[in-house]
C-alpha cells in the first residue's frame, strides 16, 4: 500500500497562521474553577487554543482518571468567555461523540491509544463524515510506521485537517527525559509528509518544568510547527503530571524568549557548503566501497584457509582504536563506535556472502 496522506491546512478559526502554533492548558480538567482560572490567565497572555484532558489514560489504576463528561460544560464556558478554541484527548468512539456534541474544536489521539491500531480504527470510524481537526500523538514506542499508520487511519475516515504531536518515546535507560525526544523520528515524518504540521509536546517529553524551555527551543530550531504545553493555575497541586506543569505567566516568559528561526530557502553560502558536504559524502562512499572490496578479499582468504568470518579480538581492537582516534578528532567515541559497528556488520554480511559462494 502506498503511504499517502491528504492533508489540508488546520485552518483554525481566530488563530493566526504563525510558527509556533501554541496549545496550552492543564494536563487535566479538575474543577470548573481550575479550568476557568487557568484559561482566563492563558487567554490574557494571548494563548488562542486551550487544552485539557477530560478522559485521562493512566499507566496504573487508582490515579486520577479524568472528570469525564462532567467537565465538557467547563470547556464550553472557556470557549464562550475567552473565545479560545478547545482541545481534548479522545480514546474511544464514545469520547469522540461526547466531545463533538459539546463542540470541542480540536481532538487528539493520545500516545497509548495511537499504539493500538484497533483503538485508532474505532476512533476513525466514529469520525467518518466529520470535519474536525485531529492531532495524532506519537505512539509510546519509537515506531514511525505505527505513528504513520494511525495518521493514515484517521485520514482514511475523511479527516484531512490532521497534524502530529511529538511527545517523545518510552525508553528503558533514559534518566534526563521522561520520554526521550528521538528527534530523528519526527524529522523522518516531516520528510515523508512535508505539509503535515508537527506540534512538539515538551511537557510530556521532559516531564520536568525546567526542560520545557530548552525542548521548545530545540523544536523551533528543528523547524517544528507548534508547541503543546501543559499549564496550570496551581501546578504543584495538579491532580496529574504536577512536576511538568507551569503557571500561565511562566509559559508566557518561556514563549517570549523563544527564538523562532524562519525556514526560508537556503541562501547562497549554505548552498556552497552543501555542495562541499555532497562531495565529501561521495568520497566517503568511495572509501567505504574500497573497504568492502578489501574485506571481500579477506573473506576469500579465510575461505581458503578454513577460518571463521569473525575474529572477536580483531573486532574489539577496531572498535577501541577507532573510538580513541575519533575522540582525538573531536568526535564522540561512542558515535565512532556506532559507525564502526554498522560498517563491521555490513562487512560481515559481505564476507558471509563470499564464504558461501
Ligand atoms: C496528555 O496530553 O496529558 C497525555 C496523557 O499525553 P500522552 O498521551 O502524550 O501521554
Ligand atoms: Mn499530562
């Protein structure tokens, strides 16, 4: 099947088309007072789209699972009194129906839901014939096909005002981030679908207030289109995700200091430098080709002398020596090791090929 998406501009009423598109609001709608206080402060600071979780998917039972339909009239009040658009997460067809009925302007599919094609399909079926913007969060696991698949399912239901939210990915060995960004994945998504808006969620990525500003800046530097940031009138007392929420005034401070670079066409000097990179890359290719040729010659020798393909001492020696060499050249030794692991694995594949001929 061809991977294609039919994408229309989000065309959000009353929201200027500028980078970054900002969505802000609490992780969860907790009480009418909390929703109204947060929304009013955000609106006073110029925020145009209000987010709040009404149904909360929690990793473990027993946490606050959202107010449910009781909170929908609070969202309506936000819209009526501040003029902001409203956005919430939907995880089932029932959520979709209730949210649409209440006039929620933007829906998003959460990370735990987009990891499940059955759930995404059920949501897509409920969206048939409805013209509402839908944002699809990346699945919890770093699987771009699953993310793409979720976007395709929603799109195939006829929803063309679609976007992606990048909230980072689960990882076993990360300490700094709650969900490491793995920027190469949203960048690949952008390469596949250049007109798909990608909105970065630094709150769920960092899991900590102090990481919101640097992650937002990184998102802008990488050409992402928007930011969805959790903001609460009393963050320390939030019923969910307390550590990552910021006061509306802090959000204002963060957004004020963002440097938003235009992604205009490359200038003449960049084109010159890119030419140099192209030439260097083709020299790298030449060298790799030569290296593989020598490696195949070694394989022929090993075959003649009945030797195994991999001699582990030789392999460790290469990794260590090249890593150290790389460090002397100003590169991260771990990076150099990874490059050599990849080269070695291709080299082994080619040697096995020679051995079995
Ligand atoms: C949220 O936006 O509050 C949320 C639950 O996010 P995620 O689906 O990214 O975990
Ligand atoms: Mn949250």
